[in-house]
């Protein structure tokens, strides 16, 4: 199975190292032969991505090429390619959906243009880098099914999140909020009609261990394997 990881790989960036480790943990636990490949957003294109069984949009924004990132996400969403977005990857999934499904053509991420009029992803009032927090999952959602739990605890590595002013509009259009923290802030979203299209503000790879592979990453790889 071929897995594409979209981001600007940096071996000194903890979430990138954790991503590789988490894939190894889940591959071993599931008995899957997974060949993962990091692809810079500057090199991401439909022709290349069509060769992969799953796509993971990893942390590490701002990316080198925003437009290619959004094109890659749109390709995965429209062609039912199993997709996982964590931290910055998830934030870009929301921007793509807002632009191409909700119809907010000028939807923007504050990290790229702080003065944009439609900041779908904005700076958090308080950075979540390094924090671990509880998340309440929607029953019968794909994410809750993966965890087999309604309340989870995960680690964050982000300074940006979905602008609360747009959450309802985006969710009503089909990118459903299925995970919220204790303050009611959106932390997990998914497309229910997609084979696997899940975005998390937290970094699940941070809690994966050799003897306890992460359930959400397991579910993602199984979807790609199918």
C-alpha cells in the first residue's frame, strides 16, 4: 500500500518524526505493508497523487505552496481517496472545503494572509502547543467508531484553529463537526459520505506507541488498504 504524506518534511520537527513512527506502529499492528512517501506541497499534483492509496496532510504549515495543497485536498475529497489531516493539514482541509463546497471563494488561513477578509482559519486565543485535552466525540461518527469511545484525550501542536464564526456554515454543508473540547470548540471534522476524510486539530501521532498503535491511524490505514 502506498501512502503519501503531504508537508515540508523536517527531521527536527517532532510531529514529522512522530508521523513516521505512528505509521510504522499501525502497519505492524495491522499486518500491512505500507510504503510511505513525504511529498512537498511544491511537488504535489494530481498525476502524482493518483498513484497512492491514501493521503495524509501533515503538520508543519505554512506550506511552500498553498494552491497545490488545496488542489491535492480537493482531488482526495472528490475522488474518495482515504484522507487524514492533522493540525495544519486539517486546517487546510477546512479552507479547501469552504472555498470549493461552501462557496466562500476568498476563504483564507491567517498564517498566509492575516489581513484577509474571510479568515476561515484564525489564530487561537491561546496556543495549544504541547497541551493535552479531552475531546467529546459524536456517537456513531466514523471517528468515534475508530476510537470505540465517546471521550478521548489527545495532544495538540497548533496555534491556529477553525474560526468559530464559520463552523456552523461549514458543518451544515457536510464537513461535520464530530469532536469538541470542553469549551465547545471544534476539534474534529469528517465527511460522512466519504470512504475516509477526517481532520483533527490535535496530532494523534503524538500518542502512538509501538505496543499501542493509534486507533484513528489504524482506521485510516485500513480504509486505504481497502
